[in-house]
C-alpha cells in the first residue's frame, strides 16, 4: 500500500496535483520502505528482456559483464544517494519546478518537449517487446537485430492494437496504472528468476565455472553491434538511468523521503532489475543461440533475432508470454503517461487525456520500427546524454553557486522566462561532446560524465558573466 501511495503521489505532482509548486510538507514524508518496493518493481521491466540479450550480442566476457555490472550499478546507487536524494530532501521540489526557478518557464518547455519525445521512443520500444509475445500464437515473423522497418503486416496490426490499448489505459489516469503495476511487478520479478533458473538447466550448467563459461573470454560482436569491454559495461550501466539520478529527474520521487538515506533503496532496482534480470535475460538468449535457427543466422553472417516473447516462452511457456506482455505494459504505460504530462506543459489548453493519447500515438508509431528496441543500448545512452546535463545545473547551483558568487534561482528572482546561461551551458556541452563521439567514434556513454561536468562548470561561469544586479522580484 505504501508503495502504491508513493507512486500515485509522484505522478500526481508531475501532473500538476498537490505540492507541484511548493515543498512537500512533513506530514507527507515517507520512510525507506515505500521506495524499496517501488524501485525493485520499476527496474525489473520490459527493457530488461531486451538489454540482457543485447549484452551478449556485444561480445562481452564473463568478467566484463558480471563484475562490470556489479560496479556500474553501485555507482548509479551512489549517484542517487549522494546527489539526487541529498538535494531532494533539502528543497523537496519537483524537477520541473526546480528547473523553472533556475531556467525560466520558456526554457523548461524546451526540456519538456525533449523529455516527452524521448519518453515516447522508450515506450515504443516496450510496445515492440510486448508485440513479440502477443505474436507468438499468431506465428508472427519476429524482428531481427538489424531490422529497422516493420517485418510484416501481422507485426503492424499487433503493434497498433497493443499501442492503442496501452494508450487508452494510460489516458484514464495513473491511479489505475499504478495499482495494476503494483500487482504485476512481483509476477515479473518471479518470471525473470524462473527464466534464469530454467535457462541454466537448459544450458546444462552445474557449477560456477560452467556458468562463467557461458560468456567466457568474450567474442566478436554480432553484425551491426560494437564490442563491449569492461569499461563499456561499467559506464553504460552507471548511466543507463543518467536522466533519473545525475539528471535529477528523481527529485520528484525523493522529495517525499524522510531522509536522504532513502536513496540507498535504489539498490533494490539496480540489483534485482539491472543485475539479476539482465543476466537472466542474457541466459535466455544464450539458450537461443544454441538453436539451429540462430546458428543458421550466424552461418550467413547475420545477427540472430532478439525477440523477448519467444525467448521467455521457450523457458517457461505461457507464463513467459504473460510476463513479457506485462513487463512491456508496466513500462510503457507510465512512460506514455509521463510523456503526456511533459507535452501538456507545452499544450496547456489540451486535457491530460488528449495529450496522453498524442503521446501514445507517437509511441505506437515508434513501436512500428523495431530499431528502437533492437538498438536499445544505444538509445538509452543517447537519452541519458541529452537530459543528464540539465541535472548538472541543479547540482552545481546547490553545491557551488554561493562560492562562485552566482545567485541561485536566477529566473525566479528576476522574473525572467529564459536564462541564457543555462541554455548555452547545455548547448555547448552537448554539441562539443556529441561531435567528439561522432567524429572519433567514441562510445556515447563515455562522454556523458564529461558533458555533465562541463555543463555545470559553464553554467557557473556564464551565470557569473551574465547575471545582472536586477533586484529580486519575488
């Protein structure tokens, strides 16, 4: 019940409900137990069915995957605990309102549009995931790793129907979504665990050494994929949720926490979802790679299919189909809802229902293109790279503004709708490091932290240069 209440409050405030423009009062603060269940459920979802197999396609070794994930996820937990949760309990404001105080209302609209569109693409990938499960009894042609366009008419029909159902449910409001997700999350976690155990049996694993040998010393990446090393795994898993922790999106979550120590509860999500579930999903794919179908692809120099539905069905039957559908559903629904709320800030005259339908429509269109799911590692890296630097603005103001001689919450103090220091800090850091990544073929997650740091530093430097002595209007 506490988990459900917390999730409802989180979405309610984003939607413009209570406390969206004021600190959360002490009477509404919640203990660590509320966040433990929420994070454990949220991070064992549809994305995990895709990400686990994609690590295998990147040719990771056993050490790189198992130890790399252990370290990378711990760095993510530290980011949530000592940055996000620390600032959240200090001010107890939503991300959007905190940014508005610093950036101004006009610039926050730009952030909301970018956030909403990226949410739609992520939800589209989850619609694809669910479609691979729904399509099993219909003998649907499954998308391959290198597919970009729809694979068949059946695929198009299933994606449209799944997207329509998800969009309509999301448009009815998050209360229904949250209740259903709370019921489904334990089922999904159990399914991942069951899939992993069954896959180990199918692989004939009877010892730790045999488990280790599944990945061994690694292999060449599949066609169209890049080779993942230890540092790829560490940095990618650290910044897979960059928008949420160093990007400060979860200020909206932890503002309800009694203490910043609640940030440690994110470990439940990282080590249940981003460790156990990723490895379990990778084991499912390891089983598939031993099949004649997969070997036929490899013999032709093609990348085998990465379809979560058939992988789970092969391990645990109909329960696997149900689990994949639910996992995609519980990820796509709140994602579409949040995207709708982001768009509503730009289209305030439209009701929540219709902006959510708009978001769902965009997500469904994205779901028609399997590349969003098949390239999920790359997309998640891009998502964090774009949004994380905005969080640096909040972090650097909190820790360094006073010492740098910069006035905090400049837009609010002066009544400005657009803070150019914020825009140019983000634009320069994004442009410079994206150019470096593209020009020198540098893994995008490798430049997320430098871009984040540069954005924070530039924000202070430009603010000191451009802030004028206008008296406070507040």
